[in-house]
């Protein structure tokens, strides 16, 4: 085998490994952000809902803080072009990244306000703040999803 052919094979293998590792890294980031979003959804739709009914303010505060931390992390899990057929991320996340970050920040602020209302054991304020935080289709969370989730957009 000549040197040129050997180099071509090595370059081809290295390129293939590079593309392959990039695809695996992309799938990994997609899985991480899906897990975070699912955790937020479970916190809102299950844990916080139940805690509100039981007036368990400690759990509400804890879950709201978990959501805040998740929202801090999730924005970093949308690097340019990290999409696949398994992802529901709309391309506007990257085209309108400042708007995406602002909407995530608004949801974080709503979770923070809920956490503070729960810490104060203010039932009326907790009820208001739960609605402001919302879920996948309403409140601050839903406002982000309506724009940046492909399956929630009217034009998709």
C-alpha cells in the first residue's frame, strides 16, 4: 500500500470518528436537556400541584428552586445546531437566542417568586405564582414552549 493511500485511509477514519463523536455529543446534549425539561414538568405537574393541595410549602419551595437551577443549566444545553429528529427544539432557538434566553430567564424569575411565596407560607401568593410559572402550555414556561418547541407552534 502506498503512503498516499495509507494517509487517505487514516484521514477517512479520523474524520469518521470525529463526525461520529460529534453526533454522539449532540445526542447527549439533547438527552440532557430533555431530562431537565421532564424534571421541570414533573415538578410543576406532579410535585408542586400535590404540595399546593397539601399546603406543603417546604416542598413547593424546594421544587421551585430545583426548577430555577434547571433553567440556569438548560440554556447552555442548546449549542448551535444541536438538533435531531428526536429533538422538539425549533430552529428559532438559535436564530433568536436572546429571546430564548430572556424567556428562560422569565420562567426562572417566576420560579424564584414561587419559591419566595412558599418560604413565606403565603397561600394566596403561592397560588398566583404557580399560575405565573405555569406548565408546558401556560404561564412563563408555556410562553417559551409556544415559540421554541416545534410541536407547540402553530406554524410547524
